[in-house]
C-alpha cells in the first residue's frame, strides 16, 4: 500500500509554486511534472535541501514534506547539538552553515581554505604543526573540531591542524560560536566546528572525479562515490572517497636549502556502509589519512663535507565509526554513536651528505613517536511532544583518551563519563527557552561531594549549565540570548609531560585544575523576502567570554630554566559581529565585519595585555545566463593581531588583506564543472611579526608566513 505525501513546491525565496498530493508506488517512489530539480526537506520556511534527512525514511513513513527548487536559501538546516535537523529560525542558538556549493565555489581543498573567509575566525600558520583556528578570540584547546559529531584528536601544542582535513567527501560544515560544553564536553569553550560528510541517496549511483592544480606546486586528485539501492523494506548504501594531495613546497629565498612552506604529500580515503530498515538506520564508516612533511635545514660546510639535515614528520589517522538511529514512534528517537580513533605522529631526523648523497639516521634522542588513542561512545534520546511545547534531549557520553610518547610519563589514560539533558520549552509561539545541564565523572580531576559515602576515588567535575532563549519578534525578526558555562580538563601532556636535556627543562603538573569559562551572547537575526525575486538576511551579535584558571606554560625557576604548566592564566574576550546577505536572481553577496577585544593575563601578579582585532570580509557571486559562467570573489581583511608564545607572552602580527577570484562554467547538463581562478590576488606572502625573547624554545622578530603567494589555479570536476 502506498504512502500519501503532500508536495509543496517553493522557489528559493519561499513563494509557493504548486501543491500536489502524491502516493508512492510499490518501490516507495513518487513522480512529479516539475521541470525543476526536486529535493525533499523538513517543513521549514525557506529551508534548504540537505541529505542529513534520510531520503529512504521519507519513502517508508507517513509524513508531510516540503519541496524546494534551489539550495541557496536564507534559512539553512543544521544538526549540530541536536538529534533532529532544525532550520536556522528554529534553533535557539545561531549556527553558520557552509554548504557544499560554497565550498566548491571557493576552490577549497582543505578546511583551512574554507574557514579563512568566515567572520570571528582567525587562522595561524606553523611551518611544522600546520594551521590552527581561533574562534571568538579563543584558540587551541578551547575550540572543538568534530567530524560527523566525533571529536577529532591529535593536538600538537594544543592545536589541531585543520589543513589535514580534506574536503573530497564533505557535504557541509557547521560552526557554532560560544560554549557547547553541555552537549560536547571538554574543549568546547570557544565553540564547535562540525564537518559532515556525504551520505548515500536512494536508488542513486554517483561518481565524482576532481582534479586541482595551481601555480605554487599543489597537484590534487580525488574521487568520491555514492551507491544507493532500495528494496521493499531495506535500503543499502555505500559511500567513499580516495585521494592524494601533493605540494612541492615554496621557498622565498632560493639560495637556502630550507623551505618557507614545507613540502607535503597526503593520501586519504574512506568507505561507509549504510543499512536502513523501516524504523532504524545504521552506518559503519572507516577513514584513513597519511601525511608526510619534509623539513630541510640549511647546508653546513666544513673541511671534509657539506651536510644537511632532513626532518620527516609522518602523521597517520585511522578512524572507525558505528552510528545507529532508531525511531520508536513519532515522538521518540534514539541514537547511538561509537567511535575509535588513533593518531600517530612520527618524527625522523636524517643526516644527509649533500656531496655523496648518503643518508644516516641521527641519534635516538632526535627521533620521536606520539600515539594518541580515543574511544568515544554517545547515546541520545530525543522526545518530541505532540503539542510542540515541551521537547527534550537526554544523553550520555563516555570518552577515553590515551597518549604514548617518550616524553609523557603516565601510562594510563584519562576517561570520563557524563550525562546531560536539554529541554526545549515553548510557552508560546514566540518564545523558546532551552535550559541544559551536564554532570561528569572523571578519573583524574574533580571533587568528591560525599567522601564519607562514595570513597576518596570518586570525583565529579564542575556541573556545566547553559541557558538559551529565543524570541520571535515577528515573522522575520528573531532575538536570541544565552549564557553558558564552559570547562576544559587538563590534557595528559599538561599533567605528565617531561622533557629535560641540556637545552630544555619542561615538566607537567599533576596538581592542575580545570579551566572554567563563562560566556554570554546576545544576537538579532533578520530574514526577509523582498518581492518575488530577492531576499536578504542581517545578523548582529555580541559575545563576552571570561576564562579563569587558564593553563599556561610558565617559567618557575630562573636558576634551572624550569618551565611548568600551571593554572595562572586569565583570558577575557568580547566582540561584535555584523553580517549581511543579499540574494537577487543570479546575484548574491555577503559582507561581514567583526571587532574582537582580547584581554590576557599570564600571571596573578602580572599586568593585563589588551588588544583589539578588526576583521571584514566581502564575498560576491554572479551567474551570467549567457554563456552560463559564474563569477566569485572572496576577500578578507584582518587587522593587527597578537599571537602567543609557549610561555604565555605575546607578539604583534601586522594586518593583511587576502582576495581570491574564480570563474565557473558547467557543461553537459552540469556533469562537467571547470573552474579557473586566482588565489591571493594581492600577493601577500609574509607579514612582519615582533616577538619577545626568552620563550622555552627561543624567540625573536621576523616574518610570519601567510601564503605561498599569488597563484593561478584550475579545477575540473566530473560527475558520472
């Protein structure tokens, strides 16, 4: 027996085009006379299509769907922090959604390429450790990176290298600013970036080949595929990708042997199997990533030989994910997410005779291998009320993380178990209130509230509360306000690190406490249709962060040059961000500006360091009907900023401006997409930085790398 489905077809601005009622056939499919592409989404005003919603379930359950004809919408759907996909106007917190179309238009190859054009986000480049992110003025351990909701591991000096996240199989990227510690636990004080990969589509076989080349030595090739089949009661799908990214390196001084931008070779791949029944769906996915980075020293000359040293850094990531969703009834849903992640970082130093070409491995102390393991298990129960006034999400999370290296003495890992709950209460159609709580047991930190009953070994971390309030002032205008408490637990490195030799004396501290934070955000969100052919959005937000007990590496003893991790730091940040988007026919632009005020205090007796950062971005795209060419410009200005050394001292970073220009043309009914463009039109390579001296590894003033320079690129994407 077929299922009746109401189809409401809208244009990209929410105007109704037609409404029909269809009944699925024996294969669970429907047909339509629309000459436009048809996409199924949740009933969300002006919402966009997303494969986050399982297309097979729409064939097996009785529900009402909305159909739209374009994906450039002013009200995108997101799933971060929720079990049920929600449109932007339904969320109590603001989510920035970066779609696959935007990613493609930028010619982006890694996550770093995408985030450099987002407001309130700053990126920093380390020649060995890669690219790190700063969100709301907070960086390092304070920003959590997720892939399909699973925390990414492998932090080096507190940062994750976002240039190690290829985009071959990425469907969308969701960014939430401000603490998400209730739902995602530690490391989410500054915010969350969630990378969501592609899923199979019913009865669809799709293969996409992508080739990219530019003028500074990047040659990238990858493919991704989606295979989906549907029988009467079961749907099976397979997704995967395979790729290689090669960068030959860039040196601004050809007289030297070393490179300013290090050569890299990346090989990656993934495969996922989805199995869907009428009331449940299951996904098993594994991902592999391998990178080799080469760091060459300058030549050393003596009477008998010319010698150079090569440092090879090998990074390997292997991830396994098992995700299961269960629909008990119309009101109750369950989700279980279990993952195992392993990260390996190996340093190998080679002495090379530059005359004879003979290579020799140097002393054992120069070699190092770090192995980081993580087990993450989450369970979520979502209950939706029939009157849509009182919904809640309850869950648990178990996480175990271990690190093995010659410089960390602790052999056992850190684990914690948490339970959390969030409640959505809507006393009226205009007001939504969302209080949340998280309780955590941890084997390394916390306090025992009842030692006489629970024993000395039981420890509870600080309770993590949050509160979000949303007020719909009108059909188009929304006000949001939120408070959240954040926390960050010390890492194994900060607790047990030991690196002592003739040049270093760096030690961990087993007495460290957790960092705590308080975050306040207020925002205005305006989304409006202007006639039949245009739409616009405007967002204005203010945030304030207070972080105490910040963990920093401090000089403890001048006589022995002892550096140790201690809870002495304080960090406050506040900022204002505005963002405007405008759509009209084939024209679209987005302009944003942000001001961030940072206040840092490294020691209790020290003075506050205060500085301001101004950022602006301007992105515009226009599609010419004839000859069907799309033009995109992405530009960004970052004002004077400050960076941090290992001992908490700061150094100045000069302002700079980046701009990219590209052209797209599709052929053969959008099967072939050719993109040509210039990256870094202004040819910004290095900027001045004025660093202090006396850090644990030294310091000084000099140039900071921003880009390898102006370069022409070409990208070819073929879809079969």
